[in-house]
C-alpha cells in the first residue's frame, strides 16, 4: 500500500501503521479513510495529502514537454485527477 504525505506539515500516513490515535486501524488504505479524516498533526483534510514519491516522479528537466506531462506535484488522490502544470 502507498504512503501519503501531508503537503502542509509533512506528516506521513502509513497504511501499515494506521492512525491509532485517530481510531484508524493498521492496514487501512488511504482510500478507505473516512471522508472527514484530518491530519493528526495539523488537521489538514485528505485533499492536502499526496502519494509519497509522486511529487518528484519525473526528472526530465531538460525536456519542458515531458516535464509538463509528468510533473504531477499537484496530484491529489482524493480528487482522482492529475493536474498537468
């Protein structure tokens, strides 16, 4: 399962660990978190999380076309879209 990082404070949600203080059992995927789930550190909503590792998915800095296509820094899993910058 993929880990998700809060874009506001840097908290990492690891499905293997869950969020025991928030009542989230280990093994709970990010997609299965309640819609009203908030970051336990800064209270940001799910829409502020991104898949860890996707922010720097492509490093084609020498090719602006490829960079534009693959730069998914504003990807938000809860929106199920990829924004091409």
